[in-house]
C-alpha cells in the first residue's frame, strides 16, 4: 500500500518517539486503564489481544472486547491470528482507530497452543511470514510484531527478528523470555538477547521484561539500546511507573474509578485492577478486603478511598511509632521503619520520588527524592533464603509473607510488586533489586 510510513519514519512522525509503552494485556489493558497509564507517563499503549477470527465474525465479541476514544492515541491494536486473510479482515475493521496493527507471537498459554497462535507459531516461520507480508502490503497502517526470544543461542532469536523485519514488520517488541518461561518458570528476561536483536535489526525495538521500577526502565534502555521499554505486570501495580513517581494509592484508585465510570468498564474488570493496585493493602484491612470481594458497584468501590486515606495512620500506629507527621524526612523514615537496612554506598540506589499523605487525611506532598540505598537486594536475598528454608520445612505451599514486603516500602504508596519468593505463583517481574544473579546475567 502506497504512502504509508514504516519503520523509523513511522516511529518518529506518527508515534513521536515513545519511550514508555503500556503492554497488551488480555482483560487488563482496556480503555480506562490505558487512559490512566497515559495520564501518568505511558506514551504508547497496546490494546488487549483480540482474537482475529472471533473479531471479524462476532459483533458481540467486538462490542465486549474493544473500545477506544479520541484521546486514546497513539494506540496499537493487537490480534492473534494464524491465517493471513482472517488477520487482515479483522485488522481492516480497526485500521482507522489505531496507529498500527500488532501480531501476537508471544502468548505461551495452553489456549494459544490449542488455537495455534501466539508463541506456538514461532516454529512455523512460513505462516508468520505470509501474515506479516500480506498485512504490510495490504493494510493502510503498519504491521508490528511482539515476539518472545527463542531457546538456545541468541543468534536464533536474531535470525527470527530479522525474518520479521524483512517480512515487513515496522516495530518489534521483544519479550526477553522464552515460551517455556511462564508460571513457576517465569524467571528473568534476557536483556542480552534483546540487545543483540536491537544491534542487528534496523527497525524500532521495544524491550520487555524485568521492569519493576523507574530505575529498571532507564537501565533497560541503556543496556539494550532499545528504542522503548514496555511494561505489563509492574504497571498493573503502579500505573504511574513511567512517571517515575510513587503516588498515594488512593489517588490512583480514585482516578481509575473515575475513568472506569466514564468509559463504562465492567465491574469484574474494575475489581481485578483494584486487586492489583491494592495488592499489599488488602492484607491489612478486613473491611477493605470485604468491599473488594463483595462490592458490586462503582459506588461500593469508591468507599475504599476513605479507608485508604487512613492507612498511614493505621499502619504506622499498628507497626511503628514513626509517622510522616512526626518524621518528615522520608530517608530517616525508611531507615527507622526498617532497621535491617544498612547504607552501602554506590550500590543499587533506588530513588523513590514520593508524594506522601499525612495523618490528618489531607494529602500533603512531601515531594522529596529519597535515595534509599539498597541494601534492598541484600534484604531480599535474605528474605528469599528465609522463604526457601521455610518451604523446605513445610511441604504445604507457603503464602508470601506480605509483612516482610511491607518492611521494604510503605503500603499506601503505589509501587510495583516485588517478586518476593522464588516459588511465588506470579507471572511477576523480577528486577535486579530482587535477584542477586541478575547483575551477573546482564
Ligand atoms: C494480565 C496479563 C495479560 C497479558 N496479556 C497479553 C496480551 O494480550 N498480549 C500479549 O502480547 N502479551 C500479554 N501479556 C504479556 C505482557 O504483555 C508482557 O509481555 C509480559 O507480562 C512480560 O512483561 P512484564 O515483565 O512487564 O510483565 C499479558 C501479561 C499479563 C500480566
């Protein structure tokens, strides 16, 4: 198709050089969440994966699974497909509502195996080639791909990426984990392989995997040389991840509820997001947990905000005598709230630009940058060994000890979820702060 910008022209002139990208997430990267992320630093968003055959045939599926609005741009809509005609038919239906169409080559779930799509196509380059070629030729907007790396030598992944580029892929997202790295085996993503792919291709590359903090985002850009970083799980816990801020959790909840109201988000979806955003708070307050599990309207969920505003007071009194009011220096607060932390200059400095709330329910912005010298990775190593020892002594699955996480970061402030135990059943992310081997692996 003539007059279509592709590759870096598209990246610069249409997408405006985004660095911070909100990932495609089935059931979770819906319009209201995308808008929340956009308000807090995400510069490009992906829709959840849509099934191309169902999308092109079923009006109800379309109605239930995709919505957008004027401000929801730039947007890339993702489809799974294994047939060029079907892929293009579905893509045509949304080509005026987004900047590009993405082909999902990463889904590792059993359902993708059954339907023969996502990462299960990576063994069949002919099908992939035919879909990408046809789409890049026939669609009025560019086609992009999201791949996983391949097992074995990095050169195989580079060859795969080059095949996608030569087939007409305009932007490539590389999730630095293999198809096998899922569930318990999720582990670390390889930034090495992403770096090699970036160095050996001439299209924009988005790096994905191992992002927990804003520091990770910058480190990933620097290490891989990628054009942008994509985050999924960490954004679910801290939708303001890409702003570099850790806002009070009630503010994020309030804003998300307003957006959910505006865009008619199904209550089931709202609940899922609140569980993610409040992943630490729910263990601290019975009433909050009850509302989250039993609430059936947005009004029910709005009542959570007042509970959350009281959290600093409640938790401080319950656990420590220190509060922000008494101790406005957040650096000191962290040290005193967690006496295990030792200063170790020059190592893994975690910057928390924190806007905190005070005890009287009025939010006061302390807006200081706290350099909390970590020790966080040492503390986490100790914690992981402790968890392992506990698990060895107890054949029953041990629940993650959230009190221990609470020691590291205040729970009423939005931050990404650390993967606190090796055997935790989370797709989670795994940043350098939480794994002693990651430095060696990079
Ligand atoms: C709830 C959830 C839903 C996801 N759905 C999709 C999807 O629809 N399409 C896709 O390509 N990847 C999907 N993924 C994978 C993410 O986009 C991302 O590649 C993966 O989670 C690794 O990034 P992270 O370490 O930042 O979480 C999903 C991940 C999560 C946590």
